[in-house]
C-alpha cells in the first residue's frame, strides 16, 4: 500500500520525507473518509431508532426497545390514556342473549327467619338473570341407523337418506368439521391443542391425521366459493384495499396478498411481490379505486384511480424530523400538521356526512398543500426532496379522498385484514408445501370475510 492511500501506515520519519502537496492530499483524503464514516454512523443511528411511528415496522417491535427501568413522568401520565372506560363513554350493557334454551327455577326450601319448611308455592317476587353456561357434553356422539324398508305395494326396497348433518364415511359431523376449520384458521389453535380441546369438550379422541384431512375437506368445500369471489372482483372491479406480507413455504419466501373492502376479504397465495400478481388477480387494468401503500409495484399500474396511504406518508415525515439536515425538522413538522389535519377532518365527515362543509375545508386544504410545497421544495435536502417530489408527482393519488370522501385516506383495512394471517404465520411457522399455502389462503378468505 502506498503512503498516499488511506489505509497506509506512516511513521513520523516517513511523513517528514513527504512534500507539502503530498501531505495536503493525505489530509484531504482522510477528511473525506471521516465524513463518509460520519454519514454512515448517522444512517445506522437512524435505522436503530426506527419504530412503528416512523417506519412500516409492526408495533410489536417497539416493545423490544423499551427499557424495563424506563419510568414515566407526571406529564407522560397525563398524556397517556388510562386503561378501561373513558370519561363520557356510554356503556353498552348486555340485555340478554336473544334466546333462552331452558329456564331453571330456584325455590327456597326453608324460611330464613323461622326455619319452617312450609312455604307458599306462588312467589311474591321473581329475580331473573340470563347466564351463558358451558354444558357437560357440548359434543355428543350420535349413531345413525339408516333403515332399508320394503314397499308393501311393489315389494321394492327403499333406503332412507343420510342426515344432512353428516358426511357419509366420515367420523366428524359437518358442524364439528367447520368448528375445527375455524379453530385452526381463525383461532390459530395447533393440531395438538385441537385434539386436547375435543377431548375436554366431549371425550372424543381423534388423530392428527384426521384433523389435517378435515382441514383439507373444509378447503375443498369452500374452494368454489373462493374462486367465484375472485372472478367477481375481477369482473365487478369494486374499490379495494391491497397489501401483501411474506409467507415461508419450506424455508422459501412466498407472498400472501390481500384484496379487501368492507364487504369481503380475498387472500391470494403467490410466488412474488411483483406487478404480475396484481395483474393476474385484477387484470391488466382496473376500473375501480385501488388503495395501497407507496410500494413501487402499485406505481404505474393502470387503474382508474388510486389512494395511497397517508398513514405511511406520515411515518416518512416523522422519520424526516429525526434525519440530519438544515430544514428537515421544520419540513417534517409542517407536513405532519397537514396530514393530522386531513385525518381529523375526515373523521368529522365520517360522523356527520356533511359533504358541503367537507368540500369547503378540502378546497382550503389543497391551497395549504400547494403553498407548503412551493415554500419548501427548493430548500429541502436529499431526503426531504424525495418526499416532496413524490407529493407533487402523485398528488392525485395522495389526495384523492379530498374529492371522494367515500374512499378513506389510509390503507388500514388491508393492514388489519392481514393481522389474522400474520398471527397464523407466527403460530404455524408458515406452510410445508405450496398446496397447503393455497389452501390456507382460501380458508383465511372465508373466515376473514
């Protein structure tokens, strides 16, 4: 290594032999390296401090950063909501279950005052309380006898139909099979615990293979309905929210997509996170409104309109506040206030549905956005510049809800729908085959819908 190279080891004697220009060159090179290292350190610090408020990380990862010794101040306690019912909240007291299966009469047998046992049958007063009880055997074992009878007229033998509550040749009834499907795909109960539960509820002992086969049979039964829903989405093209999450299949990363709105939830098992998965489900172009995050897959997709998630945009500006830069903190705070104002007024519209007042505010809000972009676009550094250019170039996608309040400004519906799948993935560790992954997507579609 030469003496002028950054990593060269130079002793005082060697330095004394160098010319002034060579020494200057070494100093400049070292300064450049120091600046590069400083920038790398700042990036690492920023990455270390990311949480669910400043990135797309789930809130569960925030717990790992909280110290056990961290203490809250008096101000923090005032800002933080206390658990339980909040002041002014109207309770929803249960008034019965909508049905009574049986009535149990409780009569006193002895007078609590004199000890006599002769009490009048007609009560003076009756207190009543409805209680949901777990009965001794919620699972019953039924043996069906199907009769074959001879006709007295023609002599032919006719057999009775099997009960619609059973599937001929299978040990578990229809409702019990559906219950196991619900336990595994919504309750996230592993096969072994499903076995234990059946034993506790009804002393029914079955093997793991039976539960696996039951899960497959339930999926086979619902598969036509899921395919029909998939075709309907592509044909009708309703407004939808889209998101995706990784799913391991025998150690290989696959992807689970979700397409949802307030009426249905369609999961799709896929190999990739690419545009082709979107096009295979929705078509090469889509006539509805697509709500999503700002992932590159959705950029440029042919769709009548898009609404990008403002909650994700808020996290980007929250992160910008912590990023070193002359105006980053001010720019981040400015746009955080604007985004919070947008969410606040959208909630007001959800409550009162006053479209006129909403549009008056929306028009004023557009001017605020325009003025803020004009003010800060030339002052922002690299990180701020990327965000502000994104806001200008995709303005119709970030602010679509201002003119169409029936479309929410976030993608929370898709993210909430994915929570069911993510919990199952964490419990099960993924799928053992692509076929099982496809079955899981169909089962999640039904239980989430």
